[in-house]
C-alpha cells in the first residue's frame, strides 16, 4: 500500500518554492500632447525619437507587488516637438520564495520586461489616434539595463 499524502517536509519545500506570477496588467496613466497640431501635418515629417524609461515598485500586500513601467516618448520634427507620449503601465505580481537579490532583479528587470509589450501597444495606439504614423518601439533588454543600473549605483557608493 502506497502512501499518497505529502510529508510535512515536502509541504514545507513546496511552500518555499520560488513563485512569480502576474495577477493583473493595468494602465495607470497615459498622456498625449501634440503642441503644434494641426500645422505639423503640413510639414515634411522627419521624426527623431527620444525615449526615457523608469520603473517603480512597491509591496502592496503579502507577497504582492505593484510594478509600474514609465515610458516617455518625445518625437521631434527638426527642432520642434511633434508629439509627446507618457505612459505608466502597471502590473500586480505575486512573488515569493526569492532572496533579496533575486527579488530586486525580478522587480527591476523581469516585471518591467513583462509589462513592456502592453506599454508599447498603448503608445502605438494613442500615436495613431493622434493622426501620426505608427511607432513600434524596439524591444528593450531590461536585464542589461538592470545590470547597468547596479554598476552605476556601486560606482556612486565607492566614490
């Protein structure tokens, strides 16, 4: 006769197993400005795209974290701003069983990378509604940005 009930040790190991799952994706804030409309539509369109990224995270419950990916896209036509888009794409993630370094990496790289396609779609949709050509942002290596950020922090603390 085999015993199918889990031992207390097995239950403890399962409870401590790393867990990372997205519970919800939401649009926290979005802004679109086209300060030179409609005159901009009569000019030759030679866009120069500027991109700024930022992430914020905070614990909102037991093992539940809010991560917000902030993206600002500034498109200039010559020296004038054609349009400006700001998006705060949020997500709720359940994260447990990670040490502090792993948790920091998940919140700083994995979660923003998961949110990026949603933010990119929202940016593209609002730009098209503003009557500008579609803009599909290139993929971003959030792991590389995370490592760069850590190296910058370490360099600042050693100075």
